[in-house]
C-alpha cells in the first residue's frame, strides 16, 4: 500500500543518519555485505573461508587485519567431516583452546526452497549470528539452474533475507566457482549485481594461496596478498605468507618515507597519513617491515615510533625477500 511506501521515504538529510559502512575484517570485508569467495574446485576456498570464520569468531587478526569479533554460522553444504581436522590444525597454529563463537550446520540448506530459507533466516535472527558462511552455493541450490534468472533471483532474495535490514549489519559469505579461466562469477548476472565484495582465491607459489579483489562496491579493492598452507597434524592451517621477490608496493611506499630522513622517528599516525595507504594495509605492512628488521620500532602500541633500521650497504632494502 502507498502508506507503507510513504513511511519508507527518506529526505536528503535522512541519508546522513543511515548507518555508516563499517568493517567486519578491516579493509577486506564490510559488515552487512554479501561477499563471494571465488575459486576453482580444490584451490583452497574452504581453507580460506574456515580460517576467516574462526578468526571472526575468536577476534584473531586475519592476514594482519583487525577483526570485529562476532558470532559465526558456517553452513557446510558439502559435508562437515573434513572440517574437524582443519579446525584442530587452526587451534594448534593459533594456540587456542576454545571456539565458543562459531557453530556449524552440516549439510545444505536449499536456498531455492522458501520454507527452508525462512527457517534459516529465523535461525540466524534467533541466534544473533553476525556472519554466515555458505560453503558452497552450488550445493545450496539443488535441482536449480544457476543460469536461470528466476532461480538465481530466488537465491539472492534468500541471502538478502539472511542479511536483514541495513541496521542488522549481518554479513553473508558465499563460496562459488568462476567462469572457466576468469575471475567472473558463474551463473546469471543477478548474483554478480548483488555482490558487494568478490574475493578470488588461486594457487600461488608452493603451498601458498593468492588472494585478490576484483570488486569492492563501496570501498577501494584491497591489495593482493598471500596466505600459506602450513601442514599441522592430519591437515593444514592458514597463516600469512612472506612475499617472494622485491618489496610489495605498499611496503615500498613506507620504506621510501622513512628512507627520506634516516634519523627521524615517525609516530604511527603521521607515518600512516603520509603513506596514503588504508589503515589496515598500512599497519599490517609496517608490522612485516618491523619483523624483518627493515624498520626499527621503539615504544609500545600507544606511543610507538618508527625509523629506518641500520643496514649494511651489502643488504640493500630493495632486494629484501618479503
């Protein structure tokens, strides 16, 4: 009815009062968004997604990025049996005992079935989940045609129902496959149009995953980074990988600044502002520079300051293998 639409209208001033975009994972995953983790079968999408879910549930940094600790539901549509050894490997790598902030739902929920979708949406509301991970999309629409506008629109509507209203700020991450030899989302374009963030997972050098971002609707795409699969027990867990070759572009920007005056001590905020990098990217890359003794750090987190570390001419910064 028209009266309902009247109540939904906003003035230009009302737009300023809408919730501002916030990060669930700094510089990577916005709250309230629909993200797709895209990759070929067997590339490591589940390792990536499980690591993401466990980090969000516990508040652990993800690839050097700040996390908003939140309650997570992981829908293991392809089965939950293999998740136990992966979960245990993650616990060992991160030195943790408990995982109270995450729950697993074994088996698929049919997103094309309105009854099943409503039941899932109600569960998410009742349990107050902030992040829902669906692994994978193809298993969650059995019998449907992902190239059909009708079927894919039904899936998008089901996902929107999980996310709720703007104020709910619930995030949904869906694992899916790309069109062959591309970074394009497979299936009807209604899914591509609904996605806020596309995260591509591909194989890097030995035991590494290459993470790229071809689409970030409301923010700049994050810089490529790599994760490393580390054998632990009967499985593997993901940790941040050292970069091969020369300094990454973002690290080189930081080094160029501190190289300008080798005796100057910079505080974190002024060095961050001068670098022009995103907050999470800056601090994660600065941390690597400190850990590899390219940048010297003095003081604790609240009053830390930084300068170029003393290095011999035989060890030029430009050739550091990070």
